[in-house]
């Protein structure tokens, strides 16, 4: 039997496996002994030797078990190391993918900022050119005035005349606008350019004339009211950049931008109180009956929807305006603001809430609106505003059932409430289709954007009330995601009222058979 070598004090004992290997080889080569004779037949010396051999055999078996345990531990350590290596590789792949995604978002955001900077530089360049033109014109006017006064002094004794000032102004062509403004211009082409007929356009010019009209000065003649209104409406209708608006109307870029904001503010001040207002008691009764006639749902005073308007990445609170759902769908970083609107049966807006960041959900926008505050004071008692599944069920907001495994009664209710809610969706589709500036990012500052969008809503109402038909193919397809709020039912009494309405629709023959 081999003796165990002494362990090295500088290295662990487990690193020396030569002894265990040789021991296993010796043990496997040793033949198993024959059965020992009985203790009575053996002499005492033989019995002592056999006892020592048995003890040695036990020692060998103990060492074999120890070695087996060591090998098992080594194998488990190897398995553990392999598992940790695989987890590390997986974490590394996830980290690389996340870094790639962040770098892509950073590049896209940098591109958006560059685009915004270029637009701002272009606008500043136009402003500088306009200022340079005005300064040159002023200098020319001063020089001409001095020359005129000198000549007048020289000829005053012999009855000299008066010399008119001469100004230098950049010559821009206004041929396109002169042709559109001519009475012989075709009505169809005028409607295609301005999204309304000539009669509606004249009415708007007449209403806004007192607010946007300017007087002639000694330096230049004032821009006519019709041209001022036309610049604004054409810009809202086409969404074209300001440089193209400038070429169309023969005006400076900064002048066109100023005209758009002036006319939009005039529309908000003068026309919004007349053409965008909540129905009074008399009109509310008529609105409820018109909603109830096709749907069978009583006391509905409006249909509500919330859409998003794309914007250039703002310089402050960027995360608040980041639209994650649009970014994931379009594979492009998107920023937006929200527009919440309530419409009547004709698709005319009766209430709008504009400007909240695009990261907010529909129920959050509703809670921040003036409509919510009016409802809290009891102004909407015993009335319903129909919304989509993105709104919560409240005492005055009626929404469809959103849980699974709906009954026939609930299916019938969802079908009818969908017809009412579709009125608001179609109204927003016509709004964005008629005023294309709402479909793309513009050079308008974030603070001025609610005024521009509000002007679009007022012009939409004017066109709808005057039955202005839209050209085929210009309606916008809405792509607004609806997310069910966490607390979708906020009133037990409203839930019971919805169940009663659904029961009446099915059992009184208003539900139809489409849900089957």
C-alpha cells in the first residue's frame, strides 16, 4: 500500500492529482482476494495480518469515495462556469443591442435637431434679408428726400414743383396670386388651392378686414386684406415651407410668417367665439335628438376624440413631447402635441383642448382640459359625451366595454357607440385632410402652434357649416393608438347606467344584427 505524499505548503493539496491517478490504477490492477478462512482455522499472527488488511481496505474505500466527491465537485464547477459564461454572453448581446438602439435614437434626434436648426437659420436669413432691404430702402428714401428738398429750395423762387420719393424694393413676381384673385379664375382651381369656395373666402376676408388691414406708409404700400388672408389659408391648406409661400405670393419669407400668425390670431379673436362654441340649452336638445335617432343612445351631446400633431423636437422638456407609439410604428423619432375635440352630429367642433405633450394618454389630456373642469361643476349633468376605449367611464363620459368575453348585449352596445364615436374620427380626418399643415412638422414655434391649430379648427367649422365639399383623396387616415386607462371605470352609477342602455338597445330593437 502506497503512502500518501506530504502536501506542499505553497500550493493547495487539490492541485496534485498524480497520487490519486496512480492509486486508482493500482486499485484496478489488484485482484480481488479469495474469501478468507474462518478465524478458528487461522493462527493468531495470521488473524492480526488479516485485520490490518481489512483496515487498509476500508482506508482505500474511504479515499476512493473522497476522490469521487472531488471529481463530482470539479464537474459541477465546470458546469457552473459554463452556465455563467453563457449568461455573460447573453448579457453582452443585450447590452450591444441596447447600445445600438440608443445610438440610433441619438442619431435620429441629432438629425431632427439639425433639421430644426436649418429651418431656423433659413428663417433668420430671411429676416436679415428683409431688415437689410428695409434699411437700404430707408437710406434711399432719406437720400431721395434730401435731394428733393435741395431741388425744392433751388427752385422755390421760380415756383418749383414737388418730387416724389423713390424707394428700392426687391422685385418679386405676384403673377400666381394675381391670377387666383382675378374674377375669371376657375372656381374648381380656387377651391383646390384654398380648400373653400370663393364666397366663403370673401366672407372670411370681410369678417377679418378690420383686424388685419394696414394703412399705406411713406415707404411702401400696405398688403391688401385679401392677400393677407390668402397667404395664411394657403399655408394652412398646403403645409408648404415659407420659402415656397414667399415665391407664390411675391412676399418676403419673414413677411409671410408674420402674416400667418396675424391672421390666425385674428381668427381666434373674432371668429372662434362665433363658430366654435358649446351648444346652449335650445341647441343641446336638438343635438341629443339627432344623436339618438340613428344610435338609440339617449342624452348624447357630443362625440370626443384625441389626435396627435407632429412637431419639431422642442428645446425644453423633450421627453414630455416624445411620442413612443408613433416612434415604434414609423421607426423614426417622433414628437407631438395633442388635440382633443368634441363634435356635434355634423362633425362641427364644439370644444377643443390643444397643446398638451404627446407623451400623455387620452385620459390624462381629458383630466387637464376645460371640459373636465366644467363637468366637475355639474354643467354636464344628465348628458353623455361618447368617447373611445382610451377614455375612462365616468358620469358624463360613455365608452364601450373593453373586457373579454362580451355578451350579445354588450356587443350590440359597442356597435352602436362605435357609430357615434366614428363621427368624431371622421371629423378629425377631414380636419387634417383639409389643412395639411397638421400632418407635418412646421416652422411655427411651440408657443404659437396652439393658435395655428385653433384657427384650423375654426376654418374647419366654417367649411362644414357652409357645406364646403372636400376634394376626393385628400382625407387623412388617422393613426392614433388608443390605450385603455388603468382605472377604466370611475363611477359605479355610470357602469349601471351603461348596462341599462345596453339592455334597452338590444331588447327594443335598436341594436341590429351586425354583432351576430
